[in-house]
């Protein structure tokens, strides 16, 4: 689908000029080594929270991602294709038409849970303090995944991937990650910590990230010409076994350290940007605040709404210019209000229904939707919802469940770029043409894949005869171009939404259980 031009999107377009970006990896294929060489191109970037799909929505702004490389950086510097999920934090490089070339997923911390506080709704992961938000009036509600539906599901020693905005706590004297997503992991390839570098000791070759001591003496530094300094935003990877408790506290031996500007795409040092997150260290005197580890200078920026006030704890979206010191001079600041009807505070889903239990209970873009509050006689006149029906959904995240609550629903005509999901058996695999035939309950569909396709629970070599779920878009030749191909009968190919689509039985995830609790 094309870019949805919201009022916020128009505001962003007004400040987007020519951005000089040298993207690490350059949108190369998954598994290829990341490149730190500079290659200037005229693109725009956005950094923030995934709030919907159809396009991908980043803090309410729609960016077309159907043909983008959607990736995560590995500890060894390669990139792997991934499917995006609600609540993840991403950095997007896109052109003047709103078409993304790369979407890079940026987890705040990946590791084992070492402590929990059920009263404060906080946890500790790899030495990093994480807070959970269940109140939509206080900011973005934390999305849970990987088997979690609420804070009470988390246990000490669980492996988790946490996304969110780093907020400085004057009480604790360190940054706390206000989580937008917490996902349980069955395994991790490495511990990952992203944060602000402090207490640099070049003699001992150590620094700290919120009390975690990082030993970087044997680490690969990226970019290779980098010089570490206090105040930088860094991403650190280290083997799980290298996270140990010493006499002075928790220590991680890093295998790789990347210095980056959290507001821009990899390798970029200047330009204009859109950056979302939670305000901390706000000073009316200096006219500045911290956002995701970046200093934002308010100056004469336009506030939206005009009655909004800036304060610590407010979730905002900033558009502005990045200076040589990495700070942002804001031109526009949108403040998320307690109302959940604005673009910044809602979930947007556009695509074909991929699983349906009844007219009020269905799955779109891997997200289960409760539409019980919608009057379909006016929202989708004359339409009986079914698998394959194209819908546009506006919804809110609910605490204690992974089901979103629809506040608006429409049934537009399908377009060639509407992302859809089909289930069936793969056959006639052509490894040269990178295609196969998917046999479904209603017929057959030719499917193609590329180096942008995510494979989960299945590989190109094991496709033949496999029962798979394919998500993609139809091209002009009516071929389904796969964004993801997965086998839900294998644990690595499962999605949380499979239970709601009837593909997998679950004692805790089903429409029956959900309805009984609401």
C-alpha cells in the first residue's frame, strides 16, 4: 500500500530535506558483512516505535516497507532478515515518496532476567533496569510477545529481548528502559546492550552502561576509525558466558562495540530526522531534554498540540536537524496526549485478514484484533468478513493481552501492494528462479522469494512438501512476492497469533480464553 499521509506525516515532510546517509550494510542481503564505508545518498530517516503495519507505522507515520530490507545486526557484523513486530524500536531509511529501503531493528537489551519487582513492574536484564507501562494515559503501553501476555508471565532467568526508550532517572542516577516491547526468547546468540557510554577508562579499556562494566580491549570497534568517548550512544555485543559478576559488580566482555547516533541510520552524522521516545532531563532554563540518549534543543520548535507542555515522562516525536555534536535542533515536537485517538497513540493495521474465528475476532498482519466494539453495518457496509478480506484497523494496545482493541474499521478495495497471508503446501520448488507453487484449500498460487525474504522454521532447501504460511504482496504478474515464509509446525516458525488463527492450540492464547477474561 502507498504511504498514508497523516497530518503528522505532512509535518515530517515539511522538515525533510536532503539527508546525507552512509548506511552500514547498505541494504545488502541477509548474512552479508556490514559495510562501514561511506556512500552518500539522498534519503530520509525515522527512529521510533513500530505502531502498526500495512506500510510500517513508526510512531504513527506510515512508511512503505513492502520492498525494503528489514534486518537486525548480528554480533559478528552481519545482518539477518527479520519480521517486524509491534512495539519494536526501529531506524528506517526512506526516500521522498515514503518508500523505505532499510528498516533496522534496535533492541535496547537482550539477555537473561536477573531480578523482578512485581509491585513496581520493573525487571533487570544484563544489568539494565527496565520498566513496564500498563497505563495508556501515561505513554506507550508495553507490548508482550514470545509467549508473554503480561508482566506476571516473566520469570527470573528467562531470556528476553527488550525494546524501548532510555529515560534518565535522577533517583537511580542512571537510565531506565521504558519498555515498548518485551519478548521471551528460547535462545540468544549473544548478549546485546544499547545505551549511553560513561566512565570511560582508556587504560583499563573499560566503560560503563548504566552500571554494567564493559571490557572492550578485545572487541571490534565499529566504525573502525571510531574513538570512544563518554556520552556516545553505543551498542555492545558479548557472548552469554562473558557476562559475569565480579567483586565490583556485573561485567561484560565485549566482542563488538558499535558507536551510533540513535536518531539516524548507520554511519550518518548529520541531517534531519524524526525521533520518538520519552523525555528525560528536561530543562526549561536551557531549553533542552534527552530523548533516546540524544540531546534535543527545543529552540523555536512548533509544539503539537499548541497547548502541550514539555516535561519528563512525556512521549514525544521530534522532527529537526542533527548537528555536528549529534544533538537535534527541533523544528516540530508532537506530544503524545492521554487520548488514544491520535496517530501517535494508536495502532494501525492494513492488510488481508489471515485468520478469523467470527466477525469480531480475527488476525491482521500477525496481530489479533477484537472488533466487538465496531458497528460493521456502517464501517463495512454489505461486507461479511472472511479470510482474505482487506481491512483497515485503528486500535489500541490492551494491558494483559496481545489482542488489540479496534476503535475503527473499514473495508477498502484490495490493491496490488496489500500484504496478504496464505497457508498451504509448497511444491514445484525452483531454486534457480527462486519460486514455488503454494497449494491452498482453494487453489494454487505462485510464490517467489528473494534475499529480502524471512525464512522461519523452514529453508529454501526444505520447502518442498512443507506446510507453510506465506506473507507477501502480489506483483503485476499476480505472483505472491514473499516477505516471510514460515512453518508453524516448527517452534522457530511459530507466531503468537497462530493460536488465534487456528494454526496452533494454546491453553492461554485463544479467543475463548480472551473473551472469558474481558
